[in-house]
C-alpha cells in the first residue's frame, strides 16, 4: 500500500459536456401553480370539475393527488413557456389586480428556472364567497 501512487486529474472549470436540456411541461405547471397560489386574492386553482374531483379525493384521504398541477397547463417550446391558468378569486377582489399579481409571480418563478414566458392566459372560473357561518371557534 505504501508504494501506491495517486494521480491527480486536472479539471478545467470551463470544460462542460455537450448535450441538450429539456424542461418538461409538467415542471413548468408545478412551478406556475405554486407561484399563482401565492398571489394575493387567489382562493384556489382549477375549474368546477377539477375542484369537484379534488373534494372527493380529499374526503377519501387522497388530498394531495392532482394538487400540484391542478388548474394549469403549460407548453414549453425553444426555452419559452405558454401557461394557461384557471383561477378562483376571493370575493371583493378586483380581477385585473389579481391577474396582474398572478402574472408577475408566475413569470418571476418560471424565469428563475432559466426559461422564458411568452404568454400567461388566465381564466377566472369562480369567486370564493366568505362562509356566512364564519369560522367555528
């Protein structure tokens, strides 16, 4: 063992292997949903049918199934994404303010992953009314 010689390899920091990188549509959808949920005035994502099925899944104990991409579709082409969102906004919120905030947050989040955003199309599907019974204490 004492006679073994170690050889150091010279590593150049500018040496990068070739190849291509593809970011899947599903990744962009997850990033966009997380960002959209953080915008003020967004109560929920997804259309009526998606929300109905999510309620059913919640009741049978599968409450996380489908949540990550619900209410969003995305298509990535040449490093740029087209994102479609379906929102439920909180009652009393101005639609343009909420959708502007959503666009800003989603754009920032997706661009942080090194992609561009060419379009964010938003459909406001519903408004979340406050519970008339109020919170249970």
